[in-house]
C-alpha cells in the first residue's frame, strides 16, 4: 500500500524548520512512499523547494497561484497524491523514522478509514512552568486525557493524521471555512472533515500512540497572552463548528466536563498536599484559558450568522 505524505509550507523564514520536516519524511523506513509538497503562493519558497527536493523521484512539488490557506492546500495535496493513504504533517514537526510504518500497520491490520498518531510537544526553548498539559491542544499537541492507544476518536491533530485517500476526497477534504479569514482565526481544521467522514462511513480516527511526530513549539507559543488569545479564537471556532456541524458540540463539551470535574479537582488536591509555584500557576492558567474559550464562543454567538458561512468543498461521489 502506497502512502502519500502531504506537507504544506508558505514562508521563507521557517524554511530550515520545514526542511527538517521534509528530511524526516524522506528518511522513513516505510516503502512505497510519496511526498507531496504544496507551497502556498510564495514563488521564492517554491523555487527553493524545487532546487532542494524536485530531483527526488518520490517527491511532487506544487505551488498555489495565490495564498489559499492550509485547508485548501492540504486538500490540493491529497488531490495530487497517488497513494491509497494520504498522511498530513505540519511543516514545523519532525516525524520519527517509523511514523508512516506505524500508520500503515493499522490500515493493513484493520478496516480503519483514518489513523492518527501522537503529536508530542518539542519545546525549542524551555517549557513555560504555567502551561498545563490539559491545554496542549492549543498548540496542536496531544493533551492530557486525549485517548487510549488504538482507541477510535473523533479526530487527532493536523500534525499527525492520515486518511484513506478515497474516503478523504469523497467527504470533500478540509473545509475552507477553517483557517485564517481576515481578522478571524477559525482553528478547527480536522473536526469538520472527520465529522463528515463519521456521518458517511460510521468510523472515527484510530489513535495509534506509537506513530509519533515531534511538533516544534517556539517562544511565542509559550507566551501567556498569545495563549489567551488562542483560547479565545478556539472558542470562536467552536461556535463556527456548532453552526456548520451541530453534531461537533459533544466532543469538546465532554472534555470540558472532564476538565472541570476530574482534572481541576485532582490538581487542586495535589496543590493542597504538595504546594508549589508551578502547580498554582497551571491551575490558574486552566481557569483563565477556559474563560477565554467561553468569551470566544460568546463573541461568535453575537458576531457570526449562519448565512456568512459557506461550505468549502462539495462532497464528491468519486475520486
């Protein structure tokens, strides 16, 4: 079974990080493997990518005419791919050398239609002592309580997710409502495609924790104000998902209940037994980030009407 890995990039100032990502995919132990690189409307980056990688017979390079955003670019990459499975990794992540083999193993051994793996945080600088594991999802990494090995989840994160290509395209790929839209940041990239997939095929994403990528986290992702801002737009994004796909609400509501009824009480109890500064900071951060998510959702209630939203891709009937 051939696997196509899609990597999207757009900025020259992160080219070194992007190159590390591509090199980690080219070094995979799995074969047959194809790498599809989509440059999102930056001719300078496209020229350098062609110089560095086009000579590889397993690499396909494409450049969008203009900047279209990550959702369009990933779907375009899947359209260009020729593998039976299409896997996605962020351009600031590095895959362990058996990443694709671990994803492919699940397809070989089960009837899975989508498989995700463990997105592990890789702090480029020291991890902030106030940042709780319960909110790693803010930076695209697996949070505390995300799921068990080989459990079927609604979705994993975009730095480590794969689909049977036919399934992915048949449900329309990524929704172009997601991503950056002017001053709005709609961040729920994986949820819409995975919900449409569950509706059509009755299956979620198998979570293989042995398929590991290391997602680089730079200084700004550890900035408290940036994380509060990110939390706000996550709440806004949740409102968008509730409008586009009302069935999306249950997953995060369940996690919020677990956060408030299990994780916060256990942290509070631990803080009382063994007080420490970082423990107190993390507990406060959980409350602040949760409140910011709530304010973002409220803003979405006031600001967004269903009529403003359009479906990015119509569901196709054939590939």
